[in-house]
């Protein structure tokens, strides 16, 4: 997706991410470091500023995070369960990210996880997150999972296996409502955001294309006592101008209870 969803030139890409992060208001960043984030995945012109609101939380965690578990919905092909790639690394204009072999082995212990290269070949939901991560973190490995026809419990089972400690970030890639009039989208997305903040599972993919991985995270959050905080809620009518048919975007941070 380099050259379409985000710039293909490394310097341009890096400076665009720097600019988006610089525009995040400091008060929007939670005091406690997040264990998990929900971020949108459209082209940077549309959802980049909202994604930056979540990624700004990672600025103080650069030396700590060594593993990123990244889940997003399947847009291109039908997928049963959760799909791992065959590839050993993901490349972007900012460099290469190794796929974490140990976490992949652990995930493959679950029958709902399989290798499926085709699921990743043209999938933008995971790819657009990678330059932000490369910009903000030092060396890290990646567990990329495309989520298709699966239950929230099946997603939560995989997340529990790879949850890790402070070295592991859980990242869910999802947009909210799609192609609705501006005012209607605002109301629907506000209701969806309130559900997520209250750790209440979503009932429909009309609310969020990544509803299944979101619901898996919400199950884990309930069991582990995590708290969810809405960081940003806007839509493409706010960022790119056209308000006749908009796509909703939200950023959330999930923090563990203070010890």
C-alpha cells in the first residue's frame, strides 16, 4: 500500500508521521502506559491523525516494547479463523520487521490459527500500522494476524497465549461505521465508542469492520481488569472534507490496573 495509503518515499513518510504526532494534544495522552490500543486503518490523509492519537501513547515506551501483536479484519478474501503469513518479515519504506517465530509457534497451537499467505498479500489493515510502529519503537518483532470468520472467544484464546508482559503491545486495527451521512455516522460512532469504553462487546460489523478482534480484546480486558479510554473520535468528513458519505475512526488505549 506504499504510495497509495501512505507515502512510498522514506523521508516523506517519516516526516508525515512526525507531523501527525506533533499535532496530538498532550492532554490526550493517558498517564499510564497502554497494554493495548485500537487504531483505525484508512489512508493516512483520512485516519492518520486519529491513529496518531493512539500512537502518541507509545513515545515513552520506546525502550520497553519488543513485541507487537497486531490483529485486523480480512478485507480482500474470506478467511476462516485467524491467519498468519508464511513470510518471515514485513517490509515498508522504513525497513524490515521480523515476524516473531516463537509467538507464531504459540499461536499455531490454537486450531483456529493457520498459515494463509493470500490473506496478507493485499491486506491494508495491518500494513498501514507498521510505519507508525517503526517510527516510534526500537527493534521489535511482529505477530501479524488477519481475523476472519471467528468468535470473540477464539480471538481471546489466541491473545491470552501471546499476551506477555510490558514488552508486548496488543494492537487492534479497525475503522468504525462506513459510508453513512455525517450526522448519522457521528451518532452511531459515539454509541459504538461508548460500548468499547465500557468493555461491552459490539453486536455488528456495521459498527466496526474489526468488531471480531475488538470483541476478543474486550473479553481479555474484562478478565484482566483493563480500563479503556477513548483518545480520539472523528470521521473522514472531519479530516478529508467530504461529509456526504463518511467512514468513522476512533483511537482507544487500554491500561492495566495499577499494582
